[in-house]
C-alpha cells in the first residue's frame, strides 16, 4: 500500500470503484475498521479470473484492516441469478454441494477469508414466512426497475429468477444482524441486488448499510470472463495450468494491459507507473504483460509454478515446438471449427469461423482458410495468431 495514498484513493486510481451507495464510504474505508462481505454462487468448482478482480479488492480491504467474509451461495446458487438474455440452467443440489466444498477450500487457502453459506439460514424459512417477513418489503415496481430484471421483461423471466433479488437482500440483512457486517462489495452487474439488501435492512431493521461495486473485467471483445461466456481462466491450476494462465496474460493487448495491471495485480502504484513507462518505451518486450503474469501466478500458485510456466513458454516459443505441452483432448470431432471450439481455443463457433477465414489458424504449420477443413491426424499442433500454440489430441 502506498504510504501517501489512502485506501479509497488507491482503489479509485486503480479503476476499482464503479458505484457507491453513499459518499460516507470514503471515510469508512480510510478511517474505520468494518466487516464487509463479497458473495459468489457455487456454479463451478473454481473461481475464475473474472472473480479475481473482485476478490483482490476484498484482499486490499483486508490488508488495510477491514474484516472480510465470503458468502458462497448454497441457496442462491440453486435459484440462479438472472442473466441479461436467458435463464441459467438449474444446477443439482449434489453438484452445488460439491462445488461449495471446493470453493470454500480454495478461498480459505488463497485468500484466507471467513466463509459462510447462505443455505444455512435460508433452508428453514417456509413459504408463508418468506412472503410475510421479506416479500412484503419489496414492491413489484421497485423490483421491475432493477436492470437485471428490466433486461429480461421482453424475453420473459420466471418467478424463480425474479425472487433471486430478495434472497440476496436477505443475505445482507442476516450478515448485518449476526456478523455485524455493514458493507457489501461486488461486480457492477450486482448493483440492483446489492441495493435491494440495503433497502431491506433499512425497512426491516432500521439499519444503514453500505455498498460499492467494481467494474467488470472484460476481454478484448467486451465480454465478461466466465463459465457462461466460455472464456473462463480458472484459478484452479488443474483447470487452467500456470502455463495456460501465463499465456493468457502474456497475450493481452497493449491497449488493455495497464488497466489489467492496475485492477488485478498487487504491485504498488509506484511499481506500476515504472512498468508503464518502460513498457511504453519498449512495447515489443511486453514488460507489462510479463509483470502481470508473474504477480498473479506467484500469488495463486507460488514462485516455483511461475518459473516453470515462464521457462516452458520460452522453450515452446523460442523453438516453435509444442511437443513439450500437455495435450488438450477433444472427442469425436474433426472439423476445424468444432476442434477449435471443443478445445476452447475459440470461445464460440462463430469466433472459430472468424479466426479461420481471416487466416489466424495454422494446423501443423499450414495456414487454414476453409471452415470445412477436416483434421485427419490423431495429434496435431494448432497455432492461433503469433503467440498461441496448442497440442491437440483427437479421440475419434
């Protein structure tokens, strides 16, 4: 933490504050010691890089002296937060419980936060009590005005999804009454759900609670990083290896890398300014990309894993040789578009088609321009652009 920059000012400098519920938050963060929470639903068994920006903010608050709580939504995960364009697939209770356990361990190991599960206080609320004790505090007009609901009115939204806002609001109230939690932080897409919690606490407990949100981390196409978008970079090294994570960061474009460095890394303000100056002078060295890769991989997996990832990358790209890489297994597909999509080289088949037709894909050294191209070999080397090399093994 910079000695001459208070917490709120540094968060603003890093671009990590989007919305605030009250100007009092600046004083709270800088001068008080507060309990705050951040939440996530266990729809996967690992956090991903989209979560990391929010969780890194929570760590910054914790390092400054505030007390963090992570809420893993065992209850809200069964319902599903409304997506802007469609309903989320329902997850089974068995899968959700399994995800909860792995997420809890990951967060405790990586960030050291206290973890709670909203299923613990939601499971015994009966339907009549839910309507009388919580539903009566929300007008339908208020709920319809929230962006997450408004965006779905034309295509349709189920009552189940519509109720998600109340369940999340209940969480904030429960954590205030049982843990002394007065602040919630989250991604900007959660603003409507978060402010519903503030309103419920005001109406039901006469309490003044607070919140701020962070901007979402977006990829080069303007999409969120996540499971639903098909472009997740997982924090679990069994799901995204340190080498794959290294390649992800090293391949980020110059027009976003300083923004990512500010939002994601734990490097100091002075360190980032120095890196930015050197990067601008010699962008071909990719100093900012390398600094970000080192900082995050070392934080998540340790210095040894970072060094292994860096050395492997140098060997692969200096020799243009992917034989050292662990193969990506794809099953029962041979069409180039299917292979690119199934191997996650491309996040969608439309993106795979664009990469092929624009000359961005090589198979075993041959540039492929035909989207109907069929791969006949069991194992091939695919190169996407200049800096992405993959070993693909096809089980037919």
